[in-house]
C-alpha cells in the first residue's frame, strides 16, 4: 500500500466515525421507537410479534442475493450508498402513519418497516466487507471499540431526546412519533453523505471465490465458521423470543411513561460506552471467543432478572449489566466474522450469515408472539413467562453450541466453503 492509499484509508476511517454518529442518531430517533410506536398504535402482542418477524424475514431473504448484487454493481461503496439512500427515504411514509386511517396503521407500519430494514440489510454485508479491508487486523478491537463508544453515546443522547419529545407531544395525534422519525430520516441522509466519501480499496472477485448458499449450508456443522453461525443464530432466536416485548411490558403492563421508559432503555448504551475500551483491549489480547463466552453466559441470565422485581431502579441495574455485556458480545461477534473470512469471500460470508441469522430472529419473534398469548401468567404477567423461556434457551445455546467454536486466530475459517 502506497502513501496515497494509506492516507485515503486513514481519512475513510475518520469519515466512518462520522457516518457512525449519524447512523446512531437514526437508531436513537427511529429504530429504538418502532415497538413503542406499535404499542401507541394499539398493536396487540401477536401483531408486534409479526411486525418484528417480518422485518427480519424479508431482509434475510434479500441477504441471499446481497453478494450477487454487490458483485454486479462492481462496487461495495456504490451498493452501500444506494441502499442507505433508499432506507432514509422510507422514513417519510413511516413518519406519516399517524395520518393514516386507524384500521390501516399497523399494516402500514409492518410494510414500511420491512422496506426500511430490507434496504439496510442490503448494505450490511458490503459495509462489513469494506470496513474489514480498511481496518488493520491487529487494530480491529481498538478501532471498533472506539467507534462503538461514540456511536453508543450518540444513541444514548438521541434516544433520550426522542423520549423527551414523545413525553412533550403525548397526544392522540401521535405528533411526537412523526417528529422523531423525520429526525431519524435527516440523520440517515447525513450518514449517506459520509458513506459516499469513503475510499474503497480495489477487490478482485474471481470465479473460484464463489460458493452457493447450499454449499454454505452443507458445511454448517463441519467448518468452524459454520459452527459459529449455528451458535449465533440459535442464540439470537432465543434472544428475540423476548426482546420485542420488553417495551410492551414496560409501557403496557407496568404503565411507564415515555420518559421513564426512555431512562430505562438509555442505560444500555451508557453502559456500553463505559465498557467498550475494556472489551476492545481485552479482545485484542485474549481473543474474541473468550469475550463471547463470558458475555453470552451473563446475557443469558438477564431476562430471568425481570421476574424478581418491576421497581424502576432495579430494572435500571439490569439494563446497566445488559449494556456492559452486550457491548462486548456485539463488538466481538462482528470482529469474529471479519477475521474469519478472506476479503474475496467476506461479503458472501456475511450475507449468508445474515440470512440464517435473520431467519432465526424471525422465528424467535413469531414464537415469542405465540407464547405471549398462550403461556400461563407468571407473577401475574404472561410476558414474564416469555422472559423465563428466553433465558433458558439462551443458556442452552451458549453451553451446547458455543463450546464447539474454536478461536479464529489467524486461520481462514471461511476460505473453504
């Protein structure tokens, strides 16, 4: 790499931080309030389960062709910019839903959110492949921990601001949701601008680097990367049995105000900010797998703690624990994938991984919606029974499947698929 390329890479990594700031604002104003929006629209537990299932199922299908589409365009940056531009545009109809007829609102939310998440999913493999090329392998943990700290801080601030706006505009017209989704749209357009300024290292994809989804499935239980995919998808299935319903439980069952709800959920990114430096350094020395093992067992216990008390300060403590260990888990999950595939196959590996993971999340959401209606109440709430089952299945996935995954090290785990 010559001096000009090194400068271009360095500038791109700085630009990526700015993109992360804007994307975090989109998450804080928009993504974090999709489920509260569904609650405000009068969505039932089943409808909210279906919403969270479909917005993962359709994007998962699209992931099957994400690598082919990227290779057709011949540029990872081009597909990232186009996808993010289209994603930002979908926030306009989402912000307009309060003006729709009441009987059509939940259907509209499901449809528009599906398009929104689909465009995001199309950009994800190309972005992951591009960033893995730009960030030196020895600095993966430190760079992404720094980026994640900044992203988490912005997510924290914008999530809190969104909750404040919802509390101020708490009226039947749902004006507050229109405002925060429009702010999310502006943030995503800004993110798109920064993405367009990034440098894309040349990458030649040869015929020998191609492998089909069927080839990938055949090696799921053989190769180390395949075993990791099985663990991650099973773990996320267990997580998403419960995850859509924490907002429902707080807003509907416990009767929290939007401001109280916001305070509880913003503890997660705050704790993640404080944890990132530690996890980044620890992962670079001890390895991503050790971090994943520790974090997955702590994360598995978290839903069960919700059965003990519904006191706000107790829940804030749980959320602090959640943010700290989810911070390490998410950081090392991404880095494990980046270091496990050669550059020429990385986009396809990420897209196939996301396909399987997306199907698992979809199944988890559907199962959670079904259980939320049919399980007997625990301590007076059916959702607490859902949380207990989620905790048990998380422990099962962590104990049985993660132990089969070896540390990536310097091995090329997705070279032969």
